[in-house]
């Protein structure tokens, strides 16, 4: 059995530093991995086991060779992929058949529909954490969540260190964006452009679910000292129009809880969205909201707090230092929320995702001279997955 990957972090001074430990395994294709590291200055693909690591390295080489016209390597990779698919009982032929294994693997549990039939849509809101601790592994894990949940119709991501650059040709390409862009799920989505703030947001919509879309619009908050804004997109889905927006409201800092700025930002976002006079509106994201200090959010008429409505009595701690074993604090609160104002859709279910540790990945924290090994989860937040059903016209 392979040793777990250890990401070492020391937080005695409150500032984490991380490094990836070497892992040995009899099945590692060392040459392929080493050639990949020497041939590319981009971060290596994070993977769950060493066999997948070797295949990922070969994939990168194949893509590079294909761009340079050296097709034999790509052909060899394709043959290997077909062999793996045959082992899983898949059958290739048409383009749709080639995607069948991925779609089958992505089919959500509990009988949920993976392709978002006309009578149902889904929205995933997730603070994916800007920290570099195991970032590639964590981005892979979030990608698996997206696929396992049937490629949600809309993704709202926060705290992503500029997930999408303003100019895709820029030489400074954000690391997390590059990691996602290489992922198998990314090609199914259209992603919003973004600025270069340290804390950024993004909206991605499933191209097979959305029949039409307006331009993405970003409106900076006029009181933010952290460059925060509301990002929105107008979409047509299943014969209905809707507006989806995401925010990462002002974060508290030591000695500055930022309660007043957050309240003003929420009010500004709701006012801007209400001005569209749209029948279906979502506002999702990391609200940094703490009911004990901020009070209950003051929502405009017609708006609903979906978690509170569907799961009354459930605290819904999306940041939970007690249940998230990656963390080493006891702070817990419902930082992340989805608010909705709906005419054609009705919330059916809402749940948290990303609550399981990434297998085989740990990080070591040094506290008071003692080293403690902790698991690594996809993020320090849990994501929120909302599913909605179409309201019958009759």
C-alpha cells in the first residue's frame, strides 16, 4: 500500500507554508513523470494514485506532441484509453458513445438525473479556498464532485485567486484556472471572465443545459476595501429566463468584523438584481455571514433563504472547524448561502458537498513543538448544491 502524500504546514506564526513530500510506489512510471516535470513549467496534474499520475503525465506529453504534429504518442494514448474503457464494459463508436463512460460515472446518486432534464436544474455554490495547500489535489476533488453530481447547470465559485483571467492570452495565467481548464469536466461549461483580484468569483454554466446567455456583468461594491463585487449572468434554461449572481462579501479581519460593509453589500446586490425585474433570480456565494454577530440577513420582498426554508432546524454550518478535520479550530457558522426569488422554479433539495477527506492525502501541522497529521478536504468550506424542479404551467 502506498504511503499517503504528506503536505507539511507549520502554523506556529499563523502563516501556513506547504510542501509536497515524495511518494514511492512500485507502479509509478518514473520516467514519464520526470520527463513531464522537465518539459513543462506548469504545475503537475494532481491525482489520486500513482497510476493515474503517470497517465496524466503521458496525457500532457501527448497533447504537447499533438500540437507539434507528433501523432504516434497521441495514438498510443488513445489506444490505452480505449483499452481502459473496454475493461469498464464501454463501447466506442459514435462521439456520444465515447462520452458514455464519463456520463455514466458522473450520474448522481439517489436516482438523480445527470443531464438536467427540462423539468429540473441545479446550482452548485462553492468557496474553493485560495490556499495553496494541496491545491491540485483539491481542484481534482472538486472536479469529481461536479461530475458525480451530474454537471450542475450553474457553478458559482468564490475565493479562487482569479479563476478566470481577464485576458486568456495573458502571460500570467492564474494557477487554479489552469488546473480547472485541464480537467475533464471544464469543457462542458462556459466560464465568466474575471479580473486579477486576490479574492475572485466566477460563474460557469453548462452549455448543454443553457439555450441562450447574455454577457456576464460585474458590479464592484462601492464600499469594499477588498475589491469585492457582484457577478451576474442572464441565462435561458428550459424555456425560462433567469438571472444568477454570485458574491464573496467582505471578510472579517482581526479587529474589523466588517459587519456594516457586508450588510451594505448584500443590500446593494439585492437592489441591483431586483432592478432587472426578472422572475427567477439566484444570489449564491460566500456571504461571510455570522447570524450571531450580523443578525439575520435582511432580504427584499420575495427573496428566500433556501437552506433555512428546506432544512429548518439544521444549522447548515458550511464552515465547521469541528467536523472538517482539515481545520484545527472550533469555529462553525453558515458562511455560505443561496438566496432565491423564483416564479418558474421551486427548490426541491439542498445539501452540502465536499465533506469527505481526499484519500491518501494528509498535511502535517506543527503546534507547540508537536507535529499533528490532518486529512485534506476539497476546501475549508463545504459547497452547497441546490436542485430545483420546474413549476407546472398548469
